C-alpha cells in the first residue's frame, strides 16, 4: 500500500515536495489557495480541517508561509493528526509561538543534511576535535526568484518570516549539526544595504559550540557572485565544502560530486516515508535553531555576548 501525503501550501517548494513524493509512489493531496493550484495534479482542499475530515494521511509536509506554521500546527493538533509531519524551514517566525511538544512526530526540513558532501564531511569530523569552523552563504536577493519582484517576496518582509537569519538558517542548523550545541554567541547585523526590504539583509555571528570553540556564520542577501562555503579546521584535517560548485576539499585533495537540485529533497522525503529520522532535523533541533536566531537578534541589538 502506498503512503499518503498531505502537502500544506503549493508554492514552489510545496509543488516540489508533491512532485517528488509522487515519484516515490506516494498518494499526494494538497491544501492550497495558490493561483497555480488548479494546475496541480492532486486532490485539493481549501483548509487543513477539510483535508483531515476526508481522511487522516500518514504524513504531512507543511510548506506554507513561515508565519502560517504555528496556526497550521494548531490545526493538525485539533484535527487529530498522529503521523509524521515535515515542517519547512524555518520552524516558525519567532521561537516562542509554537508549543514545546506536539502529540505527533515532527521534523524540520533542513534538507542540506542529506547532501552527500555534508554527510561525507560529518563522517570525516566524527572522531576529531574541531578547532575552527566558518559558514558563509550569500546571494543578491533580486537574483533569487526568476520573474518575481523581490520586494513582494516573503524574504523582504520581517513579519512574514523573511530576513537572512531565517531564510539562510541552513547555515545555523549545519553549524549545530557539525559543531555541537551552541554555548554563547555575539552578533552584528540588520538591514544594511539599499535593498527595498524591511527584513535584515546581513548577519555575522561568532559562537562557541560544545565541539568547536570558534564558529563564524556570515549570511547575506547581497553577494552578486552567489557562494555557499564551509571551511573547518580539525585535528589533522582542513576541509572545505563548496556547495555552489559541488566540491569537497580535504587537505588539498579536491573531490567533485554530481548532485542534482532534487536529490536532497528526494532523500529527505524517502527518510520521511521510511520513518528514518537518523539524518532529519528533529522538532527539538528546529527549536534550537530558532533559539539561536533569537539570541543572535538580542546580541546584535544589545551589543553583547548572549549565553545559550
């Protein structure tokens, strides 16, 4: 029997999840009022309540706007959902707007954990002390979404969950996944450029983690030459991951990987359907990312180190 999946939200990421889930043999339906939804080849519902009234699915993907995640989780609780939900990143807009626990299993969709470069890097670091780590991600926001006015995107609006801290929170999740729990941090950031947005476009964070005493995270909406790079110095190892060019360099030896854009999303969905949570970001880990973001905002606003 095929797995049933309800995708809540049918923007670009919801459509991607739906397409890949069908390729994996799932029975897909969606909750959406998106203009593209009439062309979606799935059963469609106007609300979570209507969808659950027709039958509770095995799995759910929450792929609507970040500021809708909290009420969507409430609707799932009220509707008696008891399966496994995958919540698109970031988990929520502000860290205290969601419950501490849920009556069903939930994970957060930090799909870069499934990237073969990063899984290889994590294995290489497993038995080594880490001395320093640097995470960089930047791309000019007007380049992000073709044929879309960046000023109208959720990224441009803080109240919708936009801004680099949330949009590029992959880097925060990866810093914690690779370097352990954060202990304290300092940060600088805000809306520093001429971009016509009300969310932050630059953040630089320095943090201390349980496995690494010196972690730096630099993220922005400004880089006109898109880059996503991780550099780590550990015992007997210097490693550099270039996610833009799909290379992993270990002590000067360059390895090239063929990775299609869908690959990490497909692997994440397969793990969801197989109930394999070994690589997935847990609900608690997603909350930790939000706590880190809140601490970075406090550190920047108050010009001080924040203990986590």
